[in-house]
C-alpha cells in the first residue's frame, strides 16, 4: 500500500504545516525517547498516483509521527470496498469521487459526520447538510482531444455531434462501470435526452461509434497519445494536467449542457484512526493546499473564500454552461442506469 513520492514540495510543506502543529496519535503512546510512536492514516482515492505520492510526502513532513497509506482506485471501486469493509473498516478517509456516490454512502451508513473548519467557505450545494461529505472540486466533463490532430474548433461542438458519421470509430471511452466520471456522463445523457429510453437509444449510437474502452484513465491517456485521431469524453482538468505535468498533447472543449461533478471528501464511519483522519482531512483542504492542487493538478476548488488571482487563468476565464441535475434523483437512479447501459448497450455488440 505504501508508495513514495518523487516530488518533495518543501516550500508548500512549510506553509501547510504552519497551519497545524503535529499532535500525538490516538493512542498517545510514546517510545523510550518520549516521542509519539508512529501511527497511520489510510486513504482511498481515485485522484491518481501523482496526487497520492505528493500528498503522502507533504502530510508526513507536516506530521512525522503519522504514516499515510493510500490506495488508488476508481470511484466505484472505492465505494464498493468501503461498503464491503463496513463491519471492519480499514479506510479512514475517502478522498475524491462524485457527490452522488458520497450521497449513497451516507444513506447506507458508510460515512461519519464531520464539520471542517472551513465549512462557511462552501455553498450549500457543494456539501451534505448534515456534514457527511464536503465538495472539494468542481469538475466539468468535456471533449478531450489530441492537439496534434485537432483544434477546439474541429472537435464536436455539441454532445449530439459525437454521433455524426465523421466520428465513427474515432472515439475512445474510459470503461464506465468502475468510473465515477463515466457513470456521471451516462446519467447526464439520460437527463439531457429527456427519458431513460431516449437516453439508452442515444448511448447505443455512441457505443456503435466507440472504437475502444480503456480500463483505466492512464490507459485512456496512452491510447489517445498513440492514436492522434481519437477523441474522448473525460474530465476537462485532466486534459490540462496531462498536458502540463506529463507532456501529453491534450486539450479540451466544453459543449453546452455539460455535466459538472462535485468531487468530495469524507471520513469513513468507525474509522480506525479517527484523530489522524481529521488531521488529513483538514490538511488537504486548506486554502493553501487547494491553491497548490489547482496550480499543480488542475483541480477547480469549490471553496468561495480562495483568492481567484492565485488560480490558473483558464479556471477563471473558462465559461461553462452546466447541465441542471437533480443530484438526489441522480443518486437514486444511477445503478439502474448503469445496469441498463451494461445489459442493453455494452453487451449487445
């Protein structure tokens, strides 16, 4: 589980650690030297290995007595694992994933209520009213493309344009079942098309034009880098991240009526290291940390109390026409929609 960072952001560490001083672990045990024994915090996250490695190093520098252990997996896989471990939780913090999954987890008793110190900086639409989860990022879904082959003007300008014959076998899609992003996209189609049957009909056409379903985000990125004529439906910030951090020739275009995810964070019910979990929760959601995540990982913060001049220019200038979504209804219908996609769309080819 343990993974080591290749990035040591010393300057940020000093800023973040200044916001909170190290505290003893839950046990309060000490060794012969009087120093608290090393304890752990376990984090499940879909944010990817770059974020995991970076924040492992930053958190452990600020709290040397705590060993951060983390698992990187898709959002649905995180939900499934926390659900399976409900009687004997292994995880302390769930960091990342669409709000609909956090809603379901809260309803099933998988999360613990916690009101962070920055509660007032988040509008009601970006948090659970009883504190079971809080939104960290606003993340639009867009058309992602390879800039060696396309420009923003040459890719589909509307979602319906994806079904045009010119895009037949030119589409690669992250396999949806384990992906919170793609599950949100499929649900948004059902809503935008005005009914489940109409949505399934639209998705059947998209499926017929889809050349490949890579099983992970990294496989999707590698596929699109090698095959310059492919486009995809994916998170707009990831196109920026892969371009600026990893040199992938990617950009994005956001059509009107774009689904915009709220990505969340939560404490797991009966977390085995609750005090350490609260420290980690607060550490990765300070203003300084969110600015760092915006600048380094293209994460658009939900907090309204962050100085916008510290954010990348594209975040403050990008205009997004968001699809209106009743997220409570979405959470209720999501599994039904995914079952229909699997049975009536994917398995019919």
